[in-house]
């Protein structure tokens, strides 16, 4: 049986706005722009979160975010500062799930033990 970790979109958005805002939307006062950007960012951040949950390294996730910036957003090759922001984002997402995934593993171990599989 597969168990899923629920992704807190508000926490994920906070990470995105705090660390990874490649088009600088957080600085705008226009709520329509922020809402549209949030939707676009959500897609990328959810993919990054799923990559982390599937065992990808932070560096791999940062490379994915860098590709989004250069290819999907057409902002050109990421600078060192932009790559650092992508890496910080990946690390923050990883930290978000660190406690949850260890609880999930403990739950799975206890469950297997109770079923006599361990």
C-alpha cells in the first residue's frame, strides 16, 4: 500500500516567494499579477517537491528550477546568484519534508512489524 505525504501549498508558496522568484513578482503590488504568478510558480514548486519526495537530490532539483528559468521563462542562462536561489529553494523544500518523511518511514516500519513482515 502506498502512503502519500500531503503537500502544504501555503508552505511551498512561502518557500517559493522567499527563495525563488525569478521574475520578481513578489515586489509588485498588483494582486492579479501575483495570483497569476502564484499559479505558475505552484506548478514548478509542486514538481520540485515531488522530485524531492521521490529521492532526487537538491542539486538535481535546483537544476530543474534553473531549466525552468532559462527555458520555460526564457530568461537566459541562470547566473550563480540565480542558481544559489534555486538550490536554497530545493533545500528548503527538502527540509519541509524531512520530518514528515521520517515519520512516514517510522509508521511503515511499525506497520510491517505489526503485520509480522519485519
